[in-house]
C-alpha cells in the first residue's frame, strides 16, 4: 500500500503537504508497526495524519506518545456526552489538553448544536465536525485530463470519504 500511495503522488503530481490521511484508532492498533512506518514515510514527504475516533478503542495516552500524528479526532460518543455528564466533559478537556501539549490539533466529532459548539470552543478544541455544520452529501468528482479532481465549495476545507458519500464540513474544520 505504501509504495502504491507514493507512486500515485508522482503519477498525479500531488503536492504531499496538501494531503492529510485519516486513520482510525482501531486500524492503527491492528498493525502498529506498519502504521508507524506508513506514517513516518509519508510525513517525510510532507503529508499530515489524523487519528480518528480517539478514545473509542485501545489507544491510551501513553500509546499516543509513540504515534506521529498531527491531528487528534475525539470520538463523537464522548463529545456528545459532555452535555449530559461532567465526566465526559473532563475527559474531552483532558484529551484536548494532552493533544495540545503534544503539538497536535484537535477535532471534536458529532457536534449537533450551537450549545455543544460553544462548550467545545470554551475548552479550546481547534475544530469541530458534525450535523451542526452539515449533513453528509454526495461527493462531486470531475474527470479532466485523465485525472479525478475534487470540486470544493470555498467553505469546505475537509472531506471524509466513506464509500459513495463524503462528509463535507464547512466552517470550523
């Protein structure tokens, strides 16, 4: 997979510093040595990495230290719970603080209303995503010169692709 990705960068003349790979915590944990090599190699050419669904699985703060990721995406179930329980609020704040200490940006997932958005802003979370910003919409692809180009609205700065849909989050990401 690593060789394939590097080959595609060259084939399509992709500027690596414009690419951020998103890897789920479970995927990372399933083959940590390969994940570290994959991340290290692609970071070496300028790519960034986001660790998705942090706190949903097996990762711990100690484990996080060994991962060279740039962005930590806080699991939405934890984020959604800060409206209901002080424990969730403290956990999200702790994850955010530790990520910032490690020079990572944070993204809070499942933001569905303005009250939650304001709480997260007050905590210092860097970015948010969720239905408050936009519901998932189909991705638009245009073929030009044997290439596929993603057409983005100027307000969209992040796209998470899952099968035939993309989660386009305008605004805070």
